[in-house]
């Protein structure tokens, strides 16, 4: 029982990023209609094709209903109460860092994301997105020398319309699902990245998302294209202030990997999870999908999900090229009243395609954590291989851990394996640690980190350290 | 009995055997030694017909037949036995059913009637005694849950059952303690005759204390680089493989 | 013409059938049953036949089968010849009490209820309605909820007969009971069988059930069994499904298990056009254990679909599920299993596995094992695999002189044996091993004209 008590205390940690920055905002009125969609497009000086894209998406969205199948209890969302466009007001064009609103800069400093290139963690280029706007992209020039385009989505739409036209919506069409349709209609910014043929991106690219303003939804759009024989590693981090109401985050991320290209996409998701009573927090309903278009291409998703009131997303891979590889490594931790329904889809289309799924769920408090995954092997996908390992750890007797894998195989040469276990934290392991003088809290932290190690190891160094700390913090007061 | 001429083979595009020549006559015991990665197990696999290996050149004649034209099972039916380095576990297939199927298929191939169930069991019991294998093992699934030593004993037991003309023992000594080694070697020696031949593949000289070879070959980088009598094994034991490598360099 | 005949079509034809037979369906049955039927009709009106949009039925198209137009009667007409003369389903050395059910109706009208050793009652469910309304009322419709599944509703509304078994407390039945379900008709036939099995405290019984089609016509059956296993009871059921390619069978089994009861449920699907097995288990007393094992072998255009739902409603219960499929030609299969561990069901041990062999490029398998867990001190795991025969094992067998075909058969039999080995009654186990062996050799793959050679 003392264990339960300590576990309980350990998981009661506070959210450390819950501050709010007072920045002057340029916002559209709340609510959603065609005029709002047109206004968003106009604000961003978008070419005609983008407005058409948005309007088509919006009209399609009107015909859709929010799906009911996830293992989540989602309160009704009033889409007319959301502000769809809110941007920090700033000068028309930034020429140097000094021109960024000092409050804004301070915000990112506080988050540990310095926008000053000299101070930036070595080898990481950052695109900082606050509410709906990209505020600063670092190291652009360095990257440009290699032909790498790394900029905000708005800029890409203006500067590289052909690339955007070619790839936007090619992996996640607006018709794909309810939230992709919504995002396609109202997305305001995000990151764009193009790695030319044969280029290995020398530094980690990173987007840092911050929701700041109240009542706003965040709808960013990320598109990464890796041309033949290129490589890029991309990181995504996110935080939000503590607010009593729920805020919607419905992003779309599209990845395209051409012949022999490799994209590694890592997420450390730490949106505000709501308070201990389950008030507030972000609804994180994101569509992330990668297309392995070329032969021998590879897409690898790694996610550490500790935040959000509700997480509902399935970063997926369409393995179209022969010999292409998809990977999904995930740690999802839920505490208090958080809910998560997350996993992946691996669609094997090309020959000799491989996929690997490692999912580690950790449930604490009164939370519910579900893994949901689809492995589909189409008829022509000769010699497809999939291995899925999916473990759930329960900390306490008031939470839930669920596993819903779907396996659909239409090819006899496929080998698909799924294994899953659910257990509580090992008392003998804790005792062993205790006996060696380690406190209960540290022991749980150690064991949980060990449990998640296989996934955390996939993250780039700086992120791995952050993820590890995050797990510990998110568990504070929850071990039970 | 067995005549290998300029045998070359690849694995996943990489050439492992680079022209093997070897003559084995009835009644002889040949030892093939060599450092790790020299191609010993590949040679055994190629002779038994494993399709993982691709033969690119050369000829293997066994009792006047072109071995490379035959399927793995027909090679076995012709009298080739491979003692595996890592015998695979086959859950759900009982040893009795497995051996009975094998023996009767081989008998069929040779134009003989199948053994009746009772004759088969008698025969199996007899052979189990010869190689001193615990009959409890024969009532289990093939190799399932067997210890390393039990698996190797089981290989020798199967060899006794199938009475091959040519036995190829691939690292049969690896992972065995001295008592198990004695049992395994004893089994092999009991099965030696003037009509049969044995190829013993081993990394160490130890096994050759028990199974005394007529010839010792050293396989290095896909070729047989030295052939001599049993004293070669002792020399290798003493000096290691480095001196062969050095000689090759010169 | 009898008023109880209707053309089978969309869902409302079933409703019409109820209206047309209201009198018959509500006469000479206990009043609680009359009410239950009426409620079930309303449920069916709401639910209909489950379609692919129903998550539990996403891999099977039952609506087409149920909407198929063929003559349907509430009670299939009498067969004029003596079934016993033409059918012998003997399992060598199996000493069992044999019970025949023809087209869903208990066959032996002369002796509709038998009393076996120890006061065991075995007979017609319709007869049990009349003779033992007390027992029936206590259990009937209590475990199969017509509000949750249209097929349960349909059976509850319209089924009139089936098999009834009552084993009094403390009775250990030595002989197994063999129930033979026959489908035989000279026209396409729809039937619904309803079974109720009540196993008393500390009682023990073993049941063998064989499903056969004896004539080549189309058959559609929607069968339902409810089993109550009282505390400390033991129950083993082995079912052999062997129907022809023009048959569609839905079998829903509902178990309610009390403390320390043990149920072993073995389902061998040897042959059948379209088969859907629903298994619902509620472990309702501490120490209860349920083991569900299934093997299905499909070829041509057959489809076999297994759905399981094991509900760990209390602490300290064990459950095991192992389902294996061998799929040939352009056949398809599905496994959809769910384990629910409720809050406070601590010390639960639950295991679930589905393994499949695909033999051709046209065969398809969908598998969806699910865990839903709300208690922390549990050991739960599940797994699913789709693959082919182990290449290394194949080579090992070949290197011992065993030919490719024979080696494949050995390995396929080994794959199947894991399930067969779970069957406790030896003569049945041996008989099934033999039948499965033959089936894997393809010797039984043409069941069309086989009326009685299959057993």
C-alpha cells in the first residue's frame, strides 16, 4: 500500500510549460464558414489554386461526420466557437532576429528553444510555429547552400508553388478523414521541407509548435519531400499554456520518400494534458502519413506522447516502392484523465516491403490508453514482412490499457507477426531497486524508462534526453 | 563414392566456395577443418542441397550420379546424411512419425515395402540402444525443447536409423561436454564400415581424438589449401590457423 | 399451404414470418418466453442482420446469405425416411449417448426427453419448455442478449426447438453425449436451432457435436447455444463442423461460468461454405477458467470467421484462446477476438493467439485480436501471426529423405495438432486427427455429394 501511495504521489507532477505569453495577436473572428476560409487564404496572399483546394476541402468537410469508432470519450466540439486564424502580430518581413517580438523570443527561450542561431543546439535547424504562424526558421541560409528548402508552409506556397501543388494532399487527400478535410480548409501555416536528390541533410530539422492564444485551434500542415537518394531527420516538439477549456489541434503531416530516400520523423508531444480533474487540455487529432514512393525508400516514425487531453493519431506508412521499409516506434503515456488512441498503419503494396512496429503504452491515474494498428498486405506485395511488438504497462488499478491490432493479409508470402503483453510494473523489479537503495519514485522512473528504451533510442540525442525527462515528469505523482 | 570437382557456390551474391576438389572413397573418414567463415558449413549445405546456396560452377558425383541434379530428399534417399550444426525444432511433429515417414519414403524410393508399425518401433528401439539415446526423447516432437547435447545425439540417432552411405557431420562436436562428445563419437564409430564414408566438419581437433580420420583437409577462404593425415589436426591444434593464413599470404 | 411459409428476403421478411406465425410461436410455451419473443422481434426490427459496417462483423458478408431468396419455414418439413438408416456417424471406440437433431428440430419424437444416468435430462428444448419451465426460465435468454446482436434477436424470436441438457449437481457423467446435427432437405432450407445446457454444481460432462449436411441443397442456419456452468463444474465440448460449400452456418455460443468452473470449448471447422462462430464467455466467479481452441481448414471459396469475446467480470479467472487456420485456394478466414478485463478483476490471466498458414496467393486472412484491460495486476498477452511453412523445417525433413509434399503435410498436420491435442476425450481426438489429416491431403475437399462417407 505504501507503494501505491508513493506511486500516487509520483504521478501528480505539474505541467511545466503552462505559462501564457502576452503577445499582440492578429486573429480572425471565431467560427467557420466559406468566408473565413477565403479570409485565411487572403491573409496569406495565397495563389488561386490554394483557395480552390481549401474550398473543396471545406465543402467536403461539411458532408462528413466525426467518426465514432475510437476508444475515446470525446466531448462535443463546437466548431463555431473556435478561432481558426490567430497569428502574433509582427512586422511584415523579418530581416534579423532582433525584429522578432522580444516577448515571443522570450517565450521560446523559456521553452528551451532559442531562436538565436548561435545559441541553438548544435546541428538543429528550427522552424518555430506559434498558434498558427511560423515565426522564425533558423539556419535557412546554411541549408540553402545544399539546395535544401526549409521554410514555413506559407512561404513555400508563395515561393515554391509547383512543389506544393505537386505534393500537397498527395499522401493525405482532404477526403481522407474528417480532420484532414478540416485541416485542408483552414490550415494557417506549418513547415515545408524539400531535400534534393543525393543530399544528406547535415543537421536535424525541427519544428517547434506552441499554442498560445485562447480559444484558437491549431491547424498546421507539414510537408516533407525527400528526393532520390536523400536523407533527412526531422523533429517536432509542442507545448501549450494551461487553460480550462479544451483546444483543438488538428494537424496534417505528409511525407514523401522517393527512390532510396530516407525520412526519419520524430515527435515529442507535450501539449497541455489538462489538470488532475481532467479539465482542459489539448485535443490532439492529427493525421500523419508517409508514402514510400521509391524503391528502397524508408520512413521511420518515432513518437513520445505524454501530453494532450486526448491523443488520436496513427502515423502511417504506405509502402509502395519495392524493398521499401516503414517503421513506427511509439511511447504513449497517459495519466490522470488523459486518453490516447494511437498506433499506426502499415500498408504493404510493393514487393519485399518491410515494416516494424514497436509500441509501448503506459497508463496511470484514471487514464485510458489504446494501441490501434493496421497491417495490411495487398495481393501484389510479395514477401512482405511485418513484426509488431506492442506492450502495455499499467500503473494503478483505475486506468485502462487496450490493444486493437488489425491484420489483413492477401498474399501468401507474407510473414506478419503481432505480439502484445499487458502487465503491471514488476514488484520484484521495484524491490530489487529498493534493495539497492533506490527510492520508489526513482525505481519507477528507471523501470519505465527502461521499458521505453527501445523507442527512446530511436530519437536523436537531444530529444532522447528531453523525452526521458518528460516521461519522468509526466509520471510524477502517478506511480500507483 | 563422392567426387567433388571445382565446386563454386555463392550466398546472396557473395562467393563462398571458390573451387573445391575432394575425393572420398568407401570406408574412409575425412575431416574438414578450418577457421570460422572459411566455408565449411556452406560445403555441407551445398552437398545436402540447401537452396539458400547457389552453385555457380563445378560438379559433384555421388555413386555415379550427378548430385547437384537431385532434390534434397533424393540426395538423402541416395544415402547422404547431413548432421546439422543447428538442428531445427519442429513442434507438433513427433520423432516417431518423423522417422517413420523418412524411413518409409526412403524404402519406397529403393523399391521396398514400408515397415509395419510394430517392425518400425522394434527397429527404432534397437537403434536407440546402439547410440545410447534416451527413448524418452524419441517420444517428443522433433528437437523441441532438447538441450544442445540432446539435439546432437538425436542427429546421430537419426543417422543410425537411416543408415546412410555418406554421413556429413557439420560441427557435431560444438556445444558438447566431454561425456556427450564420447557418446556422439561412439555412435559414429559404431556406424563406420567398409561400405560407408564419413565427412567430419569441425573447428577443433578434440573430436578427432574420438573419431580418427584417414585424411584431414584444411579449408580456407573457400578452397582446400592443405590435405594430410591425422597428424595435421594435431599440428593445427598446436599452431592455430594463423600459420595457414600466413602461408597463404606468401 | 401452411401459413408458416414465407419467401426469405430482406430483414422484413423475417418479421413477416413472425407475424404470420404469431399464434404458433406463442402457444404452449411459458409466458415469460412469449414476452421474450416479442421483445426479440423488436430488437431484430432495430438491428437487422449485421452488415460489414458492424465492427464485429467487418470481415464477413452475412447479409447476402440471409437475403438470399429461398424457401423458409418456421419448422422445416418432416423428412420421410429414416435418418438412422442412412447415417452412421460412429467414432470407433466412442461409447456415447447419441442424440439427433434434424434441421434444427429434435429428431426422436417418440422420446423427446430422456433421463440418463444420475438423473441427467437430455432431449428436446421444446419439450423442456413444457416439462421444466422452471429450469428454462432461470437460464433461457439470460446469457444471449437479443438487444446486442440481430442474429441473437432473430434466433430468440423464431427458434422453436433444439437440444436441452440438464446435469444435476454433483453428477459426473462418464459417457460423453454425442449430438449430431443434420441438415437434409430437397429444397434450400433455413433453420434455427436453440440449445440450452445447464451444468449443475460440481457436475462434469463431455459433449461431442457434429454438424453435417446430408443433401446438396443450400442451407442457412442460425444456431444459438446457451450454457450455464455452475460452480465447480467441468464441461468439455468438441464440435466438428463438416458442411458442404453451399451452406452458411452461424453458431453463437454463450457461456456463463460460475466460480471454479472449467470449460473447454474445441471447435474444428473441417468444411463449410461460410461459417461464423461467435463465442461469448463470461467468467463470473473467481477461479473460473475457459479454454477456447479452434482450428479451421478452408479451400475453394470458403470463408470461416471466428469471433470471441471473453469477459473477465471478476478477479482470479483464467482464459486461453488459441485459433489456427490453414487456408488454401481462394478461401478466406478471419479471427476477431476480444478480451475484456473489468476494473478490479485482479490476478486475471488471459491469453489469446491466432496463427494462420496461407497456402496460396489467393487466400486471404484478416485477424484482429484485442485486449481491453481495466485492472493492473493482470497477465494478459495476445499474438497473431500469418505465414507459411517454416523453410528450415522443410529442408530438415527433406534432408532426411522425406519428399516435398509429404514434408508439407507433416508440417501442416503438426500445425493443426496443437489444437487437436487439446481435445480430452481420446477416441474423439484420434478420430479428428484422422479426419484433419485426410482433409489436409485434400481427400475430403469434395463434400458435395458425400452424404455419409465423411465420417
